C-alpha cells in the first residue's frame, strides 16, 4: 500500500497565500486552500475528503498540483482539451475532397447533393475513417481544406449540359 500523499513543507509566503485563499470569493481557490492547509496539518486525503465533502482523488490532485506548481495551483486553469486529435490526416483530407467532388449518385444515393451526414457515412465505407464520425467532424475537415461547407456544396457538378444554367437559376 502506498503511503498517504501530503503537501510539501510550506514556506511562510505560501502559508500566507493559502490563508488569504480562505477569504477568497472564488470557490475553487477557497476549496483548494482548505485542502492544502489540512494536508499541511498532516491530515490524510480520505479524512480531508470526508471533512470537505469531496472525493479523495480531488484532494490528491490538489496536493500534486501544489507540489508541482506552488501557489499557482490555487488558480483554476482551462478545462479545454489541449491535445487535438484529427480524424483526417493530410492524405485523408485530399481523399475527402475528392469524394466530395463526386456525385453521391456514384455511390448509390438517391440525391445529387452531399450532406455532411452522407459524407460522414460514405467516408467510413470508403475507409477514410475507422468509425462513423459526426457531421461536425466532416465540417471541420472541410474547413481545414480552406473552404466552408456552403462553398463545398458548390463543388458538385452534373453531366447535364444545362446544369450550370439551372444551378445558377436555383442558387442565384
């Protein structure tokens, strides 16, 4: 069994900052200050968690953050995911663009206009993605190609010789 995790030895400035955090109107700073001062008194994470009504993992996360960053751990950081996983690599984007330039009728769909949902379904069937992605993922991929979805819808062409005239009449 691992020994309990405690906060490192506090300096006078850090102890003053934690006591000031107890008077903070920010709930995040207040809670972290309570956790860290209790840990400095020698209380274990489960005991602190019971006393404050939070999870013991919250206490451990707070203690680790303070041991790494010092009083900067009293300020809440962004919860945004900083690692962006893209479904389409550069080659996949080119294949998606080539797919969008073709008519959906070539793939057995009863329409001549791609929708984001149709492109998502066909990208799985063509092997561009390992699983079905959302229409937002397709929209973002088209955006990474340097164009917007409204413009992408205009990529579609037809073998009809009067297609350009008809499309111009329909779209203005």
